[in-house]
């Protein structure tokens, strides 16, 4: 088997850059202009071969607008190789933030409180079912079908737990500020 990247080396292709919007572009970057006489799109690179009475006028207009620039077109495999060969930054990996074990745990939402109860009920009704995804799917469907009155106890409980969490966070943050003041005083 022959390696395709070695048998087909990249070629330099002409790219056409134009200051005005009178040209259309194809996906590969080639430019087209519309012939006023025959009302056809003519490739700029093949304008010499277009047989129309107005081709001399088109040529004159294009010569004033076009600046040719030769660029090397890279294949996707070559792009990957070029990107991987470039040196990477030394600190490119993000350091994971260390979580304080003393920090209070966030309060669960009403849905999570409902799911705790639902899992217990589901396990009692289906003791042989071990599929977590099935339990989650059915719990979600039941939650969606519940009325606001049925959801109310879970919503109230989540609000109570959220209030407790916020109090615990205030206490935690106050303790951290005191520690920070003590640490700053030691420096």
C-alpha cells in the first residue's frame, strides 16, 4: 500500500483576492465573475478562454480589481502533523482546584429530593431491576407528570435545605476570612 501523503505532494495554488464584491467565491476559494453579455458565471482563471463579445471589457475590469497571491494548500493530515510538531506551552494543563473538605455541601433541588423517595419506592416495587438508567428515566417521567400540588412538599423541603446551606456558607466564609487575616498577619 502506498502512502497517499507521499505520493501526492501539496501543490502551490493561485488564490485570487478582490477588493470589491463583484466576484463570487467557490468553496475552494476560486473566484467567478458574471459576464454581462451572456449572463454566465465565468471563472476568473479561465477568463481568456471565455468566448463572448464583452470579454475584453471583463478583462479590463478584473485587471484593476485582482491581486493574485500564491499560497500552499495543506491537506488535513498535514495540518494535524504541523500542529502536533509545534512546541506546546509548559503550563498548558489547568491545575485542578483543590476542594476544601470543610466546605458545606450544596442543598439538593426538589427533583433530587423526589428522586430519593422515588428510588426507594421503585426498588420495593421492582427488586430485580438493577438498571439505573431505567429508574432515572421513569423518575423523570413521573416528575414531569406530577402537578404543582404534588411537587409542593419537595419544593418546600428544598427551600428549607437551601436556607440552611446559605447559613452554613456564611458561617464557613466568616471562618475563612478570620483564617485569612491570621495568615496575613504572620507574613
